[in-house]
C-alpha cells in the first residue's frame, strides 16, 4: 500500500485508525508524524503503542527527546520528539542511527527538524486539524 487517508471525528476513532495503519504498513518500523502544535501527534502515537500491546505510560519525550516502551512482541518502541533540538549535533550525540536502523518501531514527532537524517524507508503520517475534535490523517511511504 502506498498511501491512505483517514478522517477522524472523535478521539475514540483513533484506536481503529492506529490498528488500520499498523496493518497496512506492517513492513515498516519508522514512522514520522507531521502536524502543527496541538494536532494530536502524541495522542495518536499513544494509540499506536497501545495497538502494539504496550502497557507503558506513553508520554511526549519533549525534554528527554526519546522515550523507550515495550510491546507485546520482541520489538521495542522508540518515541522521539525533536521539537527542542537546537542542532543536528544533538541528534548525532543521541546515536540516532542505532535507533532508526534497529528494526524496532520508531515514532518521530517534529521530523522536519531532522529531515536529512531520516531513513528512506519510512512511513509519513500527516495530521491536519479539520475541526475541534476532528482530524485528517494522511499516511504514505516516504
């Protein structure tokens, strides 16, 4: 599958959307989430982590830059938030390649700040606010 679009009218619909994306993009492990502040990137990542069987407390790694969660399989889940990075040196110092190319799930918020470091074989998730509780989620292979 090259792409899909999902219209979300309430937060309750995120679970189904998360399951659908994981099912349709099951061969991919790196997902980059684009959207304005408050679009719901972290909220959607929480639902995807739950769909992967994670019982961990999923929070935005805004200050830590990266959080690690477990899933119901052998995969780890790495959740990045690059909003506060000041330069790419910080990302190099994190050892980003060890994560991005680990074969584990990587969910990246604010990927536009590290665009030149993103792997070529990844899923792009664009979240657009279309109303108070509604969102359009466009998913494609980048």
